[in-house]
């Protein structure tokens, strides 16, 4: 999420397609990895990566969200 709370989509993986789509977000270019079990990893973490991330699961009937706050030390 941006500081104002608006969403920024950075990665997407469909359950039917195994390929990952990374959105064009310059601050994460070449630093993201989304695994087969939907684990998002950010390489070369920076203090600016300390923010709220939300994992969204979209089904035919509903949208589920699971937020987490990433801390960088």
C-alpha cells in the first residue's frame, strides 16, 4: 500500500497458470519473487520496504485479504 492507504499491485499468480506476473513498480524491479506456495520474497530489503502488504485471494464467490506489516531491521 502507498502511504495514503491506496493499493499498489506488485505480483499476481493464478491457480490455473503457474507463471507469475510482476507489475511495473520501479521500487521493486528485479527484487521480487513469488513462489509456488504464494510466498512473496523481496531481495535486498531496504528501510523503504517497511510497510503494509496485503495478500489477496480472489475466488468466484469472494475476495479474502490477509495483511501483514513488514519490518526491516
